[in-house]
């Protein structure tokens, strides 16, 4: 069956698909190149392509694509880019990627009624549920970035009952991780506030990147 399907493949479509894959990876590389450049690291586009390919590979071979970003940060660090800057780079890209996914979904919902009609029924509810969860996650990321004090209080309110119910084995370690995460998000907010055009460019590249992915 596999051989029969391979015989029916059209090389032109394969080449186009490979081109879209390269475009997808190149968009992330351009995001990394711009962010690291802003942070004072003069990294070549070739190196940034290497980081993107590394993330693509490790995301493909690890459960739930969890290995991609840590691997990218590791390889950036090997090129003498501090872990904090590598993590900030990945966080800004992830935030813009989430927003881009919501924009794509919203535009398709509004301007492609035929797609809505084809979906229908239970799948429509499932997609709305997924969009709602993604929206909450994106708002949460924005809150962590731009409202650190309310975020700290909210997380503290969640940690306290979890600690009383003995759901946390090491409460102090959990608080330290929370503080570290909030400081990373706060660095991202400072970066965005100082140079808002950077976030706009990264978001635009994420929109193009997802266009390649969907294509």
C-alpha cells in the first residue's frame, strides 16, 4: 500500500511542500535573528536557521513537542548566548505564535463562511473550546508579561491551597520557579515596551510562518 501511494506522488507538489517547510523554518530563524540582534548578539542568519532546524527536529521526536525549545536554548548557549537571552527569545516567539494562531482562526471564521458550514455540529463546539483555551493561555502570558504583581498574587492564591492539601512536595522550590518565570516574562515585557516594533515584526513573521504551515 505504501509503495503504491509513493508511485502516485507528484514531484511538483512534493517540491512545493518542501519549499513551504523551509519557509516555515526560515520565518522562525528571522524572528530569532531580530530578537537576538536587539539583545546585542550579532548572530548570522545561518546560525539562526540552525537553531530553528534543531527545534524542528527535537520537537518532532519528543512527546508533545516538549524538547524543541530547550534544545534551541542549549545550542544558543553553546554559541555563548546566555540562557536567559535564549529563553527570552523563545518566550517572545511563543507569545507571538499564540496570537498569530488566534488571528488566523478569527479571520478564517469571519471571512470563510464555507469552512464554518463544512465543520458544523460537534466539531464546531470542539474548535470553539480549543480557541477559548488558547485565548485564555494567551491572555495569561500577556498578564505575566505586563502585570507581574497581580500575576504573583493570583499564583500565590493557587499555591496556598495546593500546599495545604500537600499537593506540592517542595513548596519553596515551586515559589522559586514561579519567581524565576515571572522575572523572565517581565524581561520580555521590558523588551516589548522599549522596542514595540520588534514585537510587531515577530508577530508578522509568525503569521507568515503559520501560512506556510497551513499551506
